[in-house]
C-alpha cells in the first residue's frame, strides 16, 4: 500500500516529493475530488477544493498549515528558491533578452517569500519561537538543532521582507 499524504496544492505536493528525494518521474492523475501525485511508494492527494481556493486567493502553497512540510523544511525551501533566483538574476543581467530567465527569477523570489510565509504560519500569535513539536521531519529538526536562530519569528520576518524587496527590485529594474 503506498504511503499517502495530503497536500493543499499541486505545488506543495511536488515540493514535498522534492524534499523526499526528488519529484522527477512523478505522475499526476485527476480523480473524482482532486488529484493524486505519485512517485514510487509515495502518493499525495490534493483536494480539488483546496487547489481551487489557493488559485483564487493566489496562494502558492495553500491556505492553512501544511501537514507535509514542517517550518524548518519551509526555511530550507525558501533558501533554495532564493539561491536559484540570485543565480538566475546574475545570468539575466548578462543577457536581459531571455524572457524565460526573467520569469524564473521572479518566480524564485516569489516562491522564496511564500515559503518563509508558510514557516511563519506555524507561530502562535505573539510567539517568538516554535516548540519542538512543530518540527516532525529529520531536516526540520536538524536545522532547528544546528541553527535555531534561523527559525525565530524575527529572523523569518526579516527574510520575508528581504525576499519581497528582492522581487520588487528585480521587477523595478527589469520589469516587463
């Protein structure tokens, strides 16, 4: 029997598979009330209602809290998207005629900001830090143990502001 998870959006399902080792070769099958994203023994269900709501509200990863990706992993996801955006921006500066690269950079900064916003959703109102129970994956717990300062509300709010400003600057300088 495949291991099944519940994602809020198709994007979240694919990010979850990437974190588990890669989504290359994954398949998406439309079912009666949503989609099943499969790869090997992993199966992630995405309800049609949550995907539609996320699209309507322009939420990349979905409404509410993730059941698949913990806050530490969201920070790692944000780092990956930000690194790709920064590297892409350098390439784009060398050849600003590449519309595909422009879109990749803008999406990278947006997804980095959205991933940090996902980590921030785990904080209870007024809390500056998260509890140990908020980290259920090996990657999330490892980041918490090795770099706890990266997982405070204050640090994440700074990261969110930086990623949003980076996107705004990129669009202002190179907007189409």
